[in-house]
């Protein structure tokens, strides 16, 4: 009995990402499973040079830089039945037109969650050691701190508040388990029993903010979370507390946060901001109590191969007539990133 034909696939993303997502061993494995042209990477669904490939495409392998899959894009790919996203959130990529056609969607967001959780754990540990402030003082004084300056330093018994049991939030909760922390969690979709199983105490948002030494944001960017940390809620965080944001800048009122940081009352580790990037004149670039990074917590460099592996695994499942492991469903879109 002849073997079934491999599904026809097309890449759609900024081509700069392709070699890191699919280095030669992965590309070889992918080419054995799907019928695709490794040299064709679509950036414009109206590009006439891609029309033939898109017309035959059953799978679309997308990534950062892929245009939105609107009605015109889907018209160009009439045979498309599966989208495999080699990145995180698909929110900016998919819409009603895609769901209405019944196209299956998979995302490598689980693979992207790990480096974000790792980054956050590192920042929690460094913040607990007051490493950023000590670095600033050491640059000026060139002197080691005395006992009085380190009395409040250390990670024993630190209260870590995690906002959002998202994929990143859950990976972070796993990474926090070996440490001597008290872990608090706020998530309206999580029960007390589930929070306990995750190793955390479930609290209201306000109580979490009041009782945490370090607060880490991992909620999705949806209308219900817009500016969830406003001036009043930021004011609940204890003096000297630390806010870590690796989620989205829109979750925090930027003016209220700037006021708190300029005053010196709070510290912050910000991998995301609003706007992004901040304007050149923002005081956050210069404040000693702010550790600002340029959206690097997610997959970068050799971490991208992990996302490519997830997609190749999914292609092999589709080719073998099996279901997707990392499927995103339309019903999830109201509460995921």
C-alpha cells in the first residue's frame, strides 16, 4: 500500500528567524515529513512569487514577522488546514476569519515560557540579594557593605507574589519550589486546591500585593488585565518592594509606576514597558532602582531551536494523522496571552 503524500507546508515569518528556529538537523527532519521549499519564506501573502506555493499549502509554519492571517491571506491559501506557530502568543496572528474556517492552530508558547520563567527566577534571586542596589553603591564607593547595609538582604523566607498561573507563571512556580520562599498566587481561574498543588497560597490581588516582597507579573494582555496595577494597587506594595514585569507593559499604569520609581519607594525589573521601547527621555533608563532590559526574557539565540523542535514534532503528528499537542482553541483566546 503506497504511503500517503506528505503535507505541503510553507514558511511565513521574517526570514531572519528561520536559521535559528530550524538549524540544519531540524530542517532535515522537517523536510522528510513535509513537502516544503526551505528557501521560500513568505512575508507578504499578496506576493505573486509565493502565490503558487500558498495555493497548495496545507500547513503554514509561522513565526515572528508573519502578517495577520486575515480573509485575504486565507483566500491565498484555500487548502490550508493547520497553522503551526514557532513563537509564543498567536493573538496578533489569528482572528475570526481563521476560526470560522475551522483551521487548527498550534503554538510553541510552552517552549517560550521556559526562558521567561528562568529569567524571572534569576531576577527574583538577584533582587532578594539586593544585587542591583549593591552594584550601584559599589560603583561609587568601591567599598564592601557592612552588616547594617545587608541586614535586610537575603532570600530566606522571601514572599514571592506571582500574578497569573499562565504557562510562564506555572513554570516559574515549578522553578521556585527548591528555594526557601513563601509563594503567593493570584489567578481568578485557579482554585485554592490547585494553587496548593502548585506550591502557592491563593490570595486576592490586593492581599498578594500587600504581603509580597517581590511581585512578578505573568497575566495575559486582555481587556480585563489592562492597567490592572494602577496607582492604588501599586501603592499596596510595601516600601522597598520589587515589581518584575516580563508579561506586557499594558498591565501596569506607566505614569503611576514611573511616579513610584522616581520617588524611590519601589524597585523594578522591567523587560517590557509601555510604550515599548520607552522614549529616550524616560527617567527609567537612569534610575538606580530600575533594572531595564530590552524584551529579552523570551526565546533568543539558541533558545529558538526549542521552538522549532516543538513545531517539527507537531508536523510529524499531523503527517501521521495524530492530534496536535499544543493546540490553541478559540475558546482560550479570552484568557490567554
